[in-house]
């Protein structure tokens, strides 16, 4: 899964064609490099981020869904927690809903239940603005497992078949540095739920803070986390650096296919 940068002023009148071209060239490149899913959005979920209005998010995301749909044969994932953005994205051909709030916002369950797209349920403790402020768990893995079991149950009761659910432990979302690495070390445990696992560690603070490196120097760390996640059965790896990650995955596959 390649992450598409969505700049705040995408598709504003002034820069429309520039931003369209930029999005097309970024998606073209990621597909050539081996991405099979393009994840749109995400800027609003970063730790400490301000909220984005529904209209702003709609006007950023929906044109991109349409654009990618019109130009490429690739799966489109939309990173959103807003029911209206989910509904409009699905209407325009989005293939996956990726929700860092695991469909806990109003109307999200209904919107996804009334569609047939898969949904990624991510674990987050707290809310983006404050979640990195001393996160605590009784037992990190057990607590996240319980959260998944509860959300899967709620989804199924709302009419979302288990076969449509992807789980994601949410690296960096209400976890200390130590907890993030504990989670990565035990990622395989979530496979007992029998669902595809998505792992998103690319360029995150868990790498930057461990290595003391700025975001543009986190590639080696990001690749290491991608390999460790894939080796433990992660099915989708959400990344910025598609070419390098695809190479790492090919090397890993060459090893595991011959075991
Ligand atoms: C700035 C800082 C911008 C952090 C964006 C972010 C995940 C996600 C994000 C994840 C799933 C990022 C985050 N992270 N969706 N959206 N899993 N499913 O680093 O880990 O991309 S936003």
C-alpha cells in the first residue's frame, strides 16, 4: 500500500492542474514501483493534528478518488473517519475504507455496512491531539486484541461480514516508543483473529525517535519494520517508499517460499 500525499490546497482553484499532475505522477510512480493499493488521505490523523472539516476533507479526497479511478487500475483506499467522506468515496469507486477510528464515529458503521467494500479497523488509544501523552495499558497486546474482538463483533452485528475486515494495531497511535516495538515484536499474535493484518510504520516517530533521525533519513529503519511485520504475517504494508519496500518483500518472499 503506497501512501499518497494529499496537500491541504489540492484542487483549490489556483493550483488545480498542478496538483492533479502531481497526484497522477505520484500514483504512476508508486504503481510502477509495485504498489497494488493507493491510500489517500491521512494528514488529519497525525499526532497533535487539528481537525479538518467535512467539506474540506470531501473536497480534498473525492476528486482524488475520481482522478485515480479514471486513470489507473489500482485499488483505492481512503483514510478517513467521516461517514460522509466514506459514502462519497465509495460512491466514486473507492475499494477500501481505512479508518484510524475503527468506524466508531457516527454513521460510519451504517455507511460501510450498506456497501460491499473491505474496511481496515485500526487501534488507537485516545485521540490524535493527546494520544501520545503518557499512553498506558494493562497488557498492550491483550488490550489491543480485546479492542479488535469488540470492534469485529460490533461490525458483524451491524452487517459487515468478517470477510470484509482488516485489522491494524495502529503504530504510533497512543503508544510509547517501547510499546510500539513491543507491538512490532508480537505482531504475529493478531493472526489468531483470522483476518488480514495491515502494518503502518513507514517513517514514523517510532523510527525517528529510536534512531534520532529526521523523516528523510528513516528509510533503513522503515524497511526493517516492514520486513519484521511481513515475516510475522502482515498482509498489507503501508509505506511511503514503495520501490525499496517492494524489493525487501521480494527478498523475504524468496526465502519464505522455499521454507
Ligand atoms: C503525519 C504523521 C501524517 C503521521 C500522517 C501520519 C496509519 C494510517 C496513518 C496506520 C492505518 C502516517 C500517519 N497511519 N492508517 N494512517 N495505519 N491503517 O504516518 O498506521 O501515515 S497517518
